[in-house]
């Protein structure tokens, strides 16, 4: 009786939700790495410019 109630309420999908959350976290991690990779180059160039300007004066 309780098993059919759990199935009707959808309580057996806890594992599926966990997998979905894990996939979302992996996707977010990939996006963060990509953004940091792209912005990291620009930030490095800005610091190089600042360093060159300070040394030149």
C-alpha cells in the first residue's frame, strides 16, 4: 500500500533529481571556466599595460 502511494506521489524520483542537479552544476562549472578563461586574458593584458605605464614613468 505504501509503495503504491509513494509511486503515485512521485517520491521515487529522488535519484533522478539528484542527477539533474549534478548535471546543472557541471554545466555551470563549464560556463564559469569558459568565462574566466576569456576574461583572464583581458585582465592579464590590463595588468600588463598598467605595469608598463608605471615602469615607463
